[in-house]
């Protein structure tokens, strides 16, 4: 449970009359997900950088401090390995329907909270706002004796959804599964997305009243008619944006959800001051953060735990993965992974920063450079065709075209150290382990196998110190 999400739910509950009722959440995830055609359980497929189930978990965490109860099936091991202690787990051994799935949570939750929310693990686009509207409506429904409140939506394509049957007064009378609908009921456009809020005692009692359907399943949806028959009114809040109710059953749905989520994420960043030339061609994981007045050009992919500062220009065509970028940086047609850029760093086109690259303020790294596990000090210039790996490069060092740190001797990775203001000539091979002192220089094409003292010049193959280039003052 992340504490920073707590205030939102406290605020919501504080706004409702009476003491805040404790809330437990049940997430159904025991589906077989055969239509994904995958070895991976459906809810572990990635959507905008997070596994599908993560969206349900985060939603649950925003609504209640109690860890949600996830109903797992054959996918149990993979799911539990991925989610860990964020959730409590119950197993549904046999897939006997949604009512049966919720029943599996009874032993864990009975007698605890006053309110239980149930939703599916494969609906990543539901917003916190819609769930809070559901909880608020439930409080009103309870005040008139209601025990069950739900969300509905109106969709263009009702196929596969239960239809909502309402009374003339607007109360929900029943959910009818598509297979059981009369021709008249099939025309109903108000649909059941499968998100419900229950009075807990009533839920745990009433699950036993669900009868086996002709299909051989216990339908959770039957609880609506059961409540109505007891004279308990059922209220429903209609969610305006049908896209929130998108459920993922196939990879086509996954791509559709990704597009919808991308639009939502991009809108959020544009509203926060980020410019995008073409939002449809800008791919930002849900996990990324971006500063104001940053410009994202088409073909930018921002992934994982990346953080981009203010007033940067990224793209066109750049992949930024788990990388922290400071203020006023420029990244053009490059790939940055597990790296850090301080402020006003300029990278690309066609640069590759790998794990552990650290570019200090004002570094210029031009085309066809690669940096791995190395620190480039402030103001380093590395304009063309270079590889710097396992190295510490001082301040204002010039790395000319074609410089290579020969960091691997076939057995070990070795370190290269270059002091401040050194000048590494074109095509220098720095055969590590090796140190080039502050203010030292290497000649074009030199192969440096021994340390070069500060202020000296080394040239040739293998490189030798030039006697006529003693340090100043010596
Ligand atoms: C269900 C609803 C339907 C609604 C639709 C929305 C019922 C009877 N019907 O139908 O009104 O419009 O969802 O998508 O509830 N699950 C389990 N164990 C089971 C069966 C299902 O965990 O034994 C989980 C699945 O992982 C899935 C969810 O419950 O995520 C829904 O199950 P599914 O069989 O897809 O229900 P639908 O027939 O789509
Ligand atoms: Ca379904």
C-alpha cells in the first residue's frame, strides 16, 4: 500500500456522511485468457509499461488501505510471483463463474469490512473518479436500504455484455446475460461492465442464494435480482466515457487499450505543459515524468522509470529507458538506457547510452557515440564515432573522432581514467587499465598502453611520451 495515495480516499470518505466504512476490494483474475494465445497470463501482459493487473492494484490501493484480495486460478504462481505482498490471494480451483469466484474471498473477508468492491483484473482504463462516484452513490443507496450499487455504461458494441434492465423509476431490476436475453432485452444499450459495490454482510450471506445457471456457472450478476426481490433497491451510476469500460480479452483489445491509455497519458502531460508535435506518435509509459516546456518530437518512446526535466527537446525518434534527464537537454535520434544526463546535455543523432552512463552538465555527445558505465565530466566534448566504457572522464576533456576505450582484455573489464582538460586525439585507443593525466594529450592514431602523466603528450603505436612536450613550468 502506498501511503501517498491515502489522502485521496480519506478525502472522499470524509465527504460522505457518517463514519468512514472500511472497504475491502476483490479483484477477479482467475480467467483462462485463452484468447490471448499466450504462455503469459493475460493480466501480466504489458500495457504502457505496466502489467495489466497493476492498473487494478493501483486503483484498489487508491481506494482502500486494505490490500486487495485477488482471486487467482491456474495462473496463480506467475501472478503471485509478479504481484507479491501487495495483495492477498485466494484460489478458485474450478472456474464455476463470477459468483463462485467472489465466494472464494468470503473466508478471508467475512466479518471484516462493511463494504466490498468487486471488479475484474482486465479492465485497466477505469478511473479513480468513476470508482469514487460508485462509492458515493453506494452511500446514498444504503441510506434508502440498498445493499448493492454498480456502474454501467452505454456502448456502441454491446456484444458479450450483460444488459441492464431498469424500472420506470430508474432502479436497476436485473442484469440479464446476453445468452439469456429476449429479443427486446438484446436491444438494451445500457451494459454491465462488472463493477459492483456491496454491503459486505449482505454479500457474504447472499452468495449462497445464487443458483447454477443453465451454462453451469454461478453468475455474480444474479445478485441484482436477489436484492430486488428482497425489496433492496439497486442503484447504478452511468459512466460517461465508454472507453473506461474496455476489457482486455485479445491482443487487439490490448492495442486498443494502449491507444486509449496513450491518449490519456499524453493529454495529461500536455495539460501539464509538455509540447507534442504529434501525440499519436509519442509513446510515454504511465510511469514516466516530464518537466514543463519540454518538447517531444514524433517517434519518441519514454519508458520505465525515466524522468525528463524542463525545457528539453527529445526526438525525433528517440528511446529513453529508465533514464534521468536534467533541464534543457537535447536528445536526437538516440537510444538511452539506464543513464543519467545532468543539465544542458546534448546527445545525438545516433548515440547510444547504455547502463551506467553519466553525462555531467554541458556534455556534448555527437553522432555514433556509445557510452557505457562511464562518467563524462562537465563540458566533455565527444563529437564523433567513439566508444567510452568503464571510464571516468574529467572536466572539459576533448574526445576526438574515433576514440575507443579498449576496456575488455578477453577476461576482465578494465577502467580508463582521463583527467580534466585532457585532449584525446583522433583514433586513440586507450588500452585499459590506463590513466591519462590532467591536461595531457594523445596524438592521432596512438595506442595508449601505459599511463600518460599530467601535461605530457603521448604519440605512436604503442604510444611513447614526447620529450619535447614537458608540462609547463618543469
Ligand atoms: C461478465 C458479466 C457480464 C458483464 C461482463 C463484462 C457475469 C455472469 N457476467 O460476463 O454481465 O457484462 O462480465 O465484461 O458475471 N472469472 C473468474 N472466475 C470464474 C469466471 C470468471 O475469476 O469462474 C473472472 C475472469 O477472470 C474475468 C471476469 O471474472 O476477468 C469476468 O468473467 P467472464 O467469464 O469473462 O464474464 P463474462 O461472460 O464476460
Ligand atoms: Ca469477459
